[in-house]
C-alpha cells in the first residue's frame, strides 16, 4: 500500500512539472500573442522583432519549415539505417561481433551534441561546400541529425526485437521458414510497437536539438528552396537571441518554445493513437 501511494505521488509530481512548464510557456507567450497577434507569426515579411510590435517583423514560418525539414529528413534516413543495424546486431552478426557492435552504437548515443556539431562544422560542411557552397546548409544539418538520432532508433529497435519471445522463432523454424521470412512475417510485426516508439522518440530528439544545428546550418532566416540553402531552426533562434531579447522580442521566443511543445505533444498523441490501433487490430 505504501508503494502504491509512493508511485502515485511520483506520478503526480511528474504531471505537475509538465503542467508548470506548459503554463510557464503560455504565460510568457501571452504578451506577444496579445500585442503582435497570432497571424503575424505566419504572415509577416521576415524576422526582425527588435523594432517592437508596431514596426517589427515576427514571422516564425521559415524557422518552423527549416526545423520540420531537417527533422523529417533525418528521420527518413535514420529509420532504415537504424532498423537495419538492429536486425544485423540481433539476427545476423556473430555473437562476439554483435556485442562489440552494440557497444559502438552505445558510444555513438553518448557523444555530446556539441561534438557532432563541431565535427560537422570542421569536416562535413567543407566537404559539402566543395560540392555546393556555402556548406553550412539544410543538408548538413539533416546529415548531422541523422547521425545523432541513429543510435536511438538502432538501440530501441534492437531492444524491441529482443523482446519477441523465442518460441516465435522456434515455431517458424519448425515450419521450415527461412531466416528472412521469419523476421519479415513474424518478428517485425510482433516488435512493431517498439520500433514505432523508437522512431517517435528519435523524432522528438531531432525537433529539440539545438547546439549541433546552430553550428552547421548557417542560421539564415529563410524558407529553403533546396537542401543546400542555409536555414535557421526554432531552437537555434531561441539560443541565439534569448540572451539579449526584451519585451515582445523575448515573448516571441517563448512562442517558439510553445510551438515546439505543441509538436512534441502531437508526437505523443500519435504514439497513443498507434498504440490503441495496435491493441484493437
């Protein structure tokens, strides 16, 4: 009974922290929403908020497009690579090689984001710049994000594959199915929920990444017309400007945070919907 109340207390604390964070973002966003208005965050010609509500420009659209483009591209690249890594480690690699391979992926998961950003700035951006200047671009940010979220997809997908009961594999072996037929027809459907969860968690990390993208995307507020254009992310914009922002400028940055929170909430809702659909299937 004591354990039950302790768990209830901890759950209430976690829920309370989330409510406080959301409430803080809403309270700090209200001044800009009142004086600037919601539509100007989409319709203004650009992002020049320091001039004030009357003469400033508060368009967050280009940064939202850049954030979604980089995160979406990274997820599209990291999902097949991460799932392939998990399948190799679980079913195809020799025991010793598979163990060392998992350790390598775990090391990649623990590398700080600023190290990824530094490598991207010093190595990857100049290579892309030789192909298509300026180098610091949406493509560079997408590739760096792919490297950063790849371990999340790989490790969580492998954990989901390992949770599939061994009896399933013994049953497919008794039926004479090949290894790939067993994986495709039995293992992947059984582990689908965990794999989808790994993709959604990786997407959440991609949406919230700041420092690495700040270093490699060029930080130009514009809607990208190609993968080689420099862009600025919502998170990078907050990190760059919050230190000196005042009044409506500062409040507009909190609107950016509120938008990011809404995107994460949408991901959580999608995960719940997928889980419910899986239970009723």
